[in-house]
């Protein structure tokens, strides 16, 4: 059975890998890649095809922002992370985890309300709707859950910092 510390390390690496992969997809799309872009919806698909500089810059920026949780999760298990307060890092990782989970969960809930006929979707983009419900909203939830898990595990680790 793995020790508490080794399971924390495994979860931190899983969270880091998850967010790096998520960021890599944004960088791929910013570089002109098209695989999977249709799951985002017709509007975003058209913008990606047009390669407008502002859109490329926005997608690149989202890739950079998705690296933040990856670096923060890694900072909880690597010595270089100790340059910042452990408490600050744990709170940041946990906070980003909660926000990510909420973002995905609200998206899923909204789409389920549409499917249940409770909310009228208006002019719905079917590809974007299903892409977000089945892929992107769960990606946010699972990425957030990994961050929360590593924050909780790291919070329970003994701290070397003075109290």
C-alpha cells in the first residue's frame, strides 16, 4: 500500500499532467490545429478557421492560464515550490480546483436543464452543446477534482514551515 506522501505525489503528477494536456490542446489550436475544434461549436470553429490574430492570441492566453494550475500542483511536491508559503499554495490549488469544478458542473447542469425541457436553449449549436456536455464540461470537473484532491492531501502533510 502506498504511503500518504507517495499517493500525494501521484495525485499531484496526475493533476499536473491533466492541466498540461489541457493547455497543450489550446496551444495546438492556436498554432492552427483543427482536431477537436468542432466540439467547441460552430462559432469557435469559424474563428479558428479564420485565424484572426486576436483569436489566436486569446487561445494562446488560455493555454498559458491552464498551465497555472499545473505549476501550482507541482509546486506542492517539488522543492522549488517551497519558495512560497505552503498554505498559500494549498489554498491556491484548492481554490482553482473548486472554481474549475464549479465551472464544469454549472455547464453540465445548464445543459441537463435544456435536455429536460426546463430551459429553452434558443438557437442552439448542437455540436457545441454536445461537445461541452460530453467532453469539455467534464474535463473542467475532473481537472478541478484532481486539484482539490492534491490540495486536501497536501494539507494533511506535515509542514516544515514554522507555525
